[in-house]
C-alpha cells in the first residue's frame, strides 16, 4: 500500500526544472524585441508569429499579454499589438526610479560590503566589459542585470530589487538602444568601476554620486536617441 502511494506521489511530482512552451516562447520573443529583430512600433501579427515561432495562437496571445504587462508590447487601437515605441517622458520616469533605488543600494553596499562582495561586483563588471568587447549586446544586457542583482542583494535591498525587476524589460529595452551609441562601452565600464571603487572604500557619498552620475549619463543618451 505504501509503495503504491509512493509511486502515485512520484508520478504527480512537478518537474520544476522543466520549462514550458510558453516560457520558451516568451524568452524567444522578448529576446527578438531586445535584439531589434522587431523594431519599435512594428506590428506583431499573431498568424505570422505562430509561423515563425512554431507555436499555437493561444501561446502567442498569452506571450503577447505578458510582454504588454512588461511594457515591451502595446496595443494600438484598430491595429492590434505592436512593439512599444519608448517615449521620452516614460523613459525619464524609468531613469528617475533607477537613480533613486540604485543610489540607495550603492550607499548600503558601501556600508557593509566585504572584500568578497567587492570582488564579486568587480568580476561582474569584467563580464560586462567582455560582452562589450565581443560585441555581444544580449550578453551586455544579461551581465548588467547580474551586476545590479548582486548590488541589491549585497545591500540587503530585496524589496527594491523586486521593484527594479518589475521594470527590467523596460530598462533593458532602453539599455539596448543606448549601449550601441559610440563610446558607450568605454564610458559605461568606467562609470561602473567608479561605483565599485567607492563601495570598496566604504565611501557612501561617493557611491551615491557615482551611481547617480551613471544613471544620468545613460538618461541623457536615451533623450538623444528618443528625440524626434
């Protein structure tokens, strides 16, 4: 009897490592938008997406709804879903939130970071630089997200990181536009190394200033990219 029950329980156990078709499709379409294989403003026609992705219309609709919640897709009246065209006002609000939350995380890091924490952040910046050097834009986006996840984790700012994660698709859409601008790889790495250097010195004021300067620099680039 017990063996029978055990077998039934085993059969019902969810394989948490398995990724659903919806999750895989979501990742594919999100990456395609961030890689600009679909341009801002481009319509996303369900039937064409079904053919390109090899999935059902139900899956495509679910994924489009999810991407709309993330801010990467918008529904245009009488036209249907399209890739979001970021506007300067919304971008400014994203950068305002980033500046506040990232600066506070940097200050907290400066107060409590251990040498191992600093080494981890420094290695994360090295990974970003390697992705820039390899002209791997998707790698830059992932490595940059990893850097900030580490920053917020070290700072003990889990709630703030949850807020940032809710904006991460919008942040990466803007980031994908700005990292391609001339000289950005050099400037971005220098800015982030200044943040890490301030944290290493346990200088909270310098960490705040370096973090806010970094966000302001990229916000200015975004204004230029998004200007009519």
